[in-house]
C-alpha cells in the first residue's frame, strides 16, 4: 500500500507454511521492530513506535491458530512478561482463536491479563454466524486510559 511500510513475519514453524502476521506502518512513523519482544513459537510481531513529543509505545500483532495447544499461552505469557518489564505502554491486536465470550475457554488467557493488569477492549462478538457468536479477535492493552474508542 502506498505510504506504508510492510513488516512481515511469515509462518515457517512446525513445518507449516502459508500465513503469518504483518504490520502496516505509515512511512512517516519512526519505528523499530522489537525481535526481543516476541517468540519463535508464536506468529507475532512487535514494533516500538516513537513519535515527537509523545511517549514511546509498542504495537504487537499475534495470530494463534485455532487448533494450537494451550502451550502457546505459556509462550505468550513469557512475551507479555518481557513487555511488562519495559514499562512502556503496549497494544496487542490479534486473532487469538480463544473465545472471550466463553469463560471456560478463555480462563487461562484471562488470568494472564489479570496478572499483568491488562484490559481487553473488545466486548462484542467479532465472528457471527447464523448459529454462533464468538469473540476471538482481541485488542489488549496495559494503558486503557489512552483509548478514546474501540469496537468492532
């Protein structure tokens, strides 16, 4: 897309190819990819954004395949722990494939969010069919007071 840099992390784990995550960042934005704030087991990218006369912040994109094991949440926890030690505001956006409308499916992830003082900003279904509704696309932050509006 004209006017944007594309940063990609293509899927190449566990013998799986085709997929991955990317970030589109406006070309006039000063950013640095933070490889230290990710994990090779996760389809995840993190960028540190620096703007003049503004606080630095992190933006991450994470895709969790629907049939992946719960072990990925432990890997995710280690990344969140690293982000937390930076004392920088961060925003994690992604298709986590963990239904936040069903507490029996999301309790482990919710507990991580509670431990690290994170807020999940999306509160309505992100996938709706004739027979089901689920909330698997999340927007998570450690600084919800900076958000004026969020939604689907």
